C-alpha cells in the first residue's frame, strides 16, 4: 500500500480534515498533498517531519513506510533487473574462495 493511503486514513480522515485543511496544517500547497495522497509522489524527509509535527507519528516511521513501499515495487520488477553476478578474483586471476 502506498504510504499516501495511510496519510489519508490515519491523518486526514481520522481527524475529519479536508485535503485543503490538511495541506494548510502541514504548511504545503494542496497539490503537493494531493500528489502524495494519489500515489503520484512519495513521502520526502521534509514531509515526514511535517507529518510528525502535525499528527505525532514519528518521521522515521513515515520514511520506513515509504522505503518499504519502494522496495516492494522494485521487487515486483526484479526479473527485469539484469545484473551479472560479481566474483572477486585473486591477484593471480583465479576466483577467490569465500571464507
């Protein structure tokens, strides 16, 4: 779930705020908040601090939610990520054994 959904449910709806009112509380413009709520943008460190100051949930928690979401999205595309495994070689050119 995109963290904007959590912001909508746990901050805006829970407190009976409109998007316009919540944007005013957070000190951002309505479009910035709307982008977050509609999964068009993520939670930046600054937005995490604003959410903490306004609604009490620690900024770190918001950022972890964002990171978890982004990692889950990347994992869905893992087969499209093409990378050759790296194998360290010793100075003599042979593959170094793992210890």
